[in-house]
């Protein structure tokens, strides 16, 4: 007997009940019939319902009330800001939704006026500074010689005072020359490159463009990014778990992701990190607001952050608010034979049978040969059934030729 992994979806929803990879659709409807007989809650209780054999091989669903909230975030993001000292923005080179690579031009500033004259003036200033440094250095040499040759103490002190001033002047002249040299290098570097063109530093998609800044807005509006770029790799969700449920999550475990307004779409992610320190401990801070968003705020317990990574995310968008439900994997025994839940197998004089559905959607008693029963209540059917068959829960009232509603028909009616 081999093994395969089957997902046990942790949810508490009517959609999960109707998915019925679990307790058995036919059994569920039989139990529903019992409720109906006692003054029940729908009009399906008096009918027989068939469940596909192939669906039972999917294992059982487990239901739990634990759902977490979060927001879709990119793996990486880049925010490009306006630099007023470079002048006005002359041209926008991308649009929202464009795919960019590292080095892709995003926008360009107006080319500043020709700075050749400024550069020439700086070079002249630097040459004059070097001439002054040379002159001062010679003066220093003469004073040092005069100090050594001074005939009196008073004369020596005068030369030493002059030397102190000359040393000060020499340091100032060297600093000024160094500053002028840096100015020259900056201008020459700008002339060599394309400093007026701003390029992307990462690959991704242009998420937003602030057209107010492009058009010359100043003030608070200019403090926001001109362009925001998000990566196209994995998406991430930041969420929180209460300390009492902390042990129910672990790094590497899977979760199911759904939009806040459920539309039938689902995605799966992996928990990549669980925080060691609680959030919400800074009173009045952002963490407290996050704690309220995630349903926390209990002063008697703490919430811990965790991160979910989503590799396949087609249909999700950055900024979507989603629900997260734990999705546990468990080893479920499988077999080379057909498997169904053992409650679908009846005994007729020590001979096992099932109620199978024929091509006319009517019940027919089918004798089967059975094998082992595993810990999940799945029994091997060695002969008598195939994966394409449908079976009905063996209610005592069933007779040969009873009309059956098929699983697919019921789902369409319910929807």
C-alpha cells in the first residue's frame, strides 16, 4: 500500500461542505434527510443523492473557525523621488502597467544650461589657488630658515608668529583648492554621463505614477514618489496570529488564500516566517492599529506576526485584502484498488454490496469484493466498482430502480 499527500482544507463554510472531499456527499445528504424528517431546513431531504467514487479518493476535509486577514504585498518595490536640484521633469518615458528591467529609462530632467563657462572659471580658480599655495610654501621655507638664523630671542619669536600665520594660510589654501577640484570633477562626470535620465534599479511593473509632480507640483505633493515599481516575482502577505493559536502554525506549512469577497478563486501559499516578538505592545502606535485590523486588541493576550509567500498569484493584485486559512497536509494511505468510505458498503448475508447508479440514474445493488480499511475509513474495493462509478448511501428504504439525483446536478441546482 503506497502513500500520497492529500490536503485537508481548514475552513468553516457552506462552500467547504459542498466541496465534500470529506465526510461524503451522499452521507451528508442522508443525515440532512434525517433532519428534514424532523422538521428540517431544506427541500432536498426526501431525495437520494449519488457521490462519485473518484471524489472519495481525495480524503477528508477538516473544519476550523480560524481565519486570518492580510494584504497582498510585492516581494520587492522601488520608489523613485523627484530631485528639485536637477531641475524640472522634461519627459515621462513609461506608463502605469509597463514592464521594466533594471536600467530602463523612467523619466528625464530638462538638460541644464551649458556649464562649460563655469567649468573654465573653476579651472582658472584652481590654477590660481595652486600658484598661491606655491608662493605661501616658499614663504614658509624662508621663515623656517630665518628662525634658525635668528640672533636674538625677540627676533626668533617674531619669525615664529609669522610662521604660524603662514601655516594657517597654507592649510586654508589647500582646502579651497581641494573643494574647487571636487566641483570640477562633479561637472566633468555629469557631462560624461546621462545624469538627467532616471532609470529603474530593479525589474518589475510600474504600479503608480504621480502626474502632479510630473506637471510641476510643489509642496506636500512633491514628497511622494514620482514612480512606484513592484516586482513580478512572489507576492507576500503580512498577518498576525494570537498567542493561543501560535502553535497551530509553523514555518513551511501551507495556507489557502481567498479574496475578502469570495468569488470562487483560491490560491495557496507557504508560511515563510513567524515573528519571535509580539506586535501591538507600543500603545497608540501603528502596531496597535494593525492589531485591531487583524481582530486582536485583547489586552490579556498578544498577537505575533507571520508572513505568507505566494508563488502562483495570477488573479491577485498588489493591495488586495484577503483571508488566510491554514491548509494542512497529512499522509493519507492509498491503494492500487478503488477506495470508498466504508459506510457505503452494506452486508447482505455476509456478502458485501453497494448501491451503484446505472446509466438511467437509478439504483442497482452491486456485489463487491472488499479489502482493507484504513484509518480514514476508506475501504478497498477489489472488484465491482470503478473510479467512474457513482454510489448512494445505503439507506434501508432504497430499492432496486430508485431514482437518484446526481452530485453534479445537485451542485448546479444549489448554485
